[in-house]
């Protein structure tokens, strides 16, 4: 229980009707969960407007209402306090943070944002700092961790209440560090309002979520906000191989570090040797005068970038450089991120979450580079067989682009279903097919059933070939007509063995 006046400490209020001198028993933004003494925060929302449920919440015993639409503001109120604010989303984030004891004042919280690489970066940072002997928290697309306790993940970044509850659990468990993926949706909806970051990391920026953001510029500028609001005491690490890397940090007050696989930067890396089970890297750092070689069980130039970001973050947080590199050499890939399964028949399957044009291109380029480097060991040229689909109710514009890229970098392309959600799978496949010419379509297999598509790829594969199964990665389900069914790419591939 907490006083309403306390909860409003960090909130800019525009108008108040009613008494603020009262106790609050809980915070809710879901009207169905409101109980007597709660404060209800009415959000405009993208599908449903929470303001329309204000009266229902009052009848259920809510003591206070926070709202942003003045049309719902009464002229007087005896028992319920109405607080008009500029943004209900922002108010929810700040109130939730205060309600849970301002956990980020007691944690070193690092946010990871960008289009691709967020999960790998955040997860390997979690594993790295665990290996360094710390209690650590993780908030990610795949799973959340409160030190050793795993908690199911439903969103890349949870809602403000769930997020602050998790961070509070981490503090109570004695965690010193927390690493979290920060999605563009979470930034736009201010789910992270009120949080204090020790650092923020930028991976890269390519086309994604334009069904929500509408334009690439809005998507970019939303990501940039994470860096704009960092305090002077924080650090920011950005990818200067990405044309938006320095855009992210141009207005940041934080101490800025850079990383690159191609240019002079604070943290630099180069692939010396590469295979499907790992790569030998040269890592250089101007910060600690490091210039050394290290073997890591990850693959691809994109993972060199991820590892440089991880290394840079660890050093910025005070970890010893050589110890960081030692641990990185033993960290396994994240579930569904360039995971390899080797067949007794001599072919290899790569399972990857790649679901954007850039991610698909990166993975396929990596596969082709490895095959090219090892071509002298092959008696005949290896095939690259790609199985890929696109999710329903998402950015339709990327569908033909993904098909085009997959075709250009594959020997055989199989278009299939991903998570069609509430769309017709055939409609999605037709959208993808628009990226190919008629003669290319004649050489492409379109198999709606994902399991059949994967099995077909396994049947076609010969010794030395590589099958890329892209799009779902760690996900163990498919959503068809709004219903969630169990489906795991790993299981289907292994059954083919």
C-alpha cells in the first residue's frame, strides 16, 4: 500500500479533481483486474481505448483514475481522484517504477536495441556475467531470468507493470546486473518510462515493424530515444558499420564507444578462419590496448558485431578484458540463432530466427562464405537449400524482398508458412512470390505446410549441402487462424535424421 501523493512524485499533472490524500492498494491498466483501492491508468491503446472503461473501474472501487483524454475528466468528484496527464503510457511506466521501489537505482541495467542481434547480445551478456561470478537478470524474447530462475517470456519487452515487477524480483534476488532487449514498440509505448539505464547498446537497423511504425524514419527515431534519454553517467555503444549507428548517439549525453568489423573504432574484430562450428577472430581494443586472437563457437560477420558489442559492454561495466575473452570462447549460440544440426548423411541444417530481409541475407551470406572457403574439400559443389516464410498480420512490404534475397543466395528455395496468425497462408505466399520472376517461380517450391517443406529440404539434401530453416528459430509454436499449435523446427529436422 502506498499514498497517492507519493506515486505522483515524478509525474507531471495537468489537472486534478478530487483528493490525492488517500492510500492506493495496487496499480492496474487492465480494467478487468481492478480491485477496491486500486489506481486505474487509462491508456488510449492501439485496439481498445482504456478511457471507455473508467466508469466500470469506479464502480469496482478504484480510488484514483489517471487519464490523458480531458473529455473523460469530471468537473468534481468526492470519493475518486481523477488525474489528467500528458501521457498515460509515461505515467504508467513512472508510477510502476516507483511502486516497485525504483529497482533500476539498485541495478546496473543495460538495454539492447536494434533490428537484429538483440537476443544474442542480451543473452550472452547474461551468461558472461554469470560466468564472471555475478547474480544477473535477463529480459529477452526467448526467456526471462531472475538469476537462475527462468520465467516465460511473452514479449520482447514486457508491459510496464510486469517489467518493473521483474526488475524488483532481480533486486530482491541480489542481482547486480540486468540485461534487457528493448523493442521499438516498448519505446514508442513508453513501457520503459522511469527506468534508469547504466548503458545502452545498438546492434543495427534494417526494415522491420513498418506495420506499426509506418515509416522507416519513425522506426529509427523511436529506437534513438533510448540513447537520447541516457544520463551523463551512462555509456552508449554503437555500431559504426551501420549507417544509422552514429545517428543513434548524436544527441546522447552518455559516454559513447564505437565498434566495427571494417573501420577504426574503440572495439574492432576480424574473422581469420570460419566453419559451421565456430570462427577464429582477431579482437582489437583501443580501450585496453588489446590485440589478440580468440576462437568462439559462433558463426558469421553479424556475430562478430554481436561479440564486439558484448565485449565492449563488459569492459564498460568494469570487467577484465582477458577474462571476458576467455569466457566468450566457451559460450554456445543462443537457441534458434544460427544453430547447426549435422546429419549422419553429411548435410548440415542451420536453424535461425531470421525474419527480416537483412537477417536472411546475413545468414545466407555467411553460409555461402563458409562453403566457398571449404570448397576445395568438396568433390562437388554444395547446395544451399532455403526454407523460409513470413509472419501474418505484419509488414507486408518485406515479403517479396525476403523471397528475392533468399532466391538470390540459394541453390533451391522453398517458400512455406511461418506464423500466418489471422491471415490466409496462401495470401502470404502469394505476396512473397511477387518478388520473383515467372521463370524463377518455376524453379521454386511452394509448400504451405511448414513440416512438409522442411522434410522436402531434408530429402533433397546431399552430403556437404546446407539447409537453412529461417524465420522461427527458438519459437516452438505456430499461430494459425488465431490458434496456437505446437511446432518446433528443431524437432522436424531431427525427425528427418
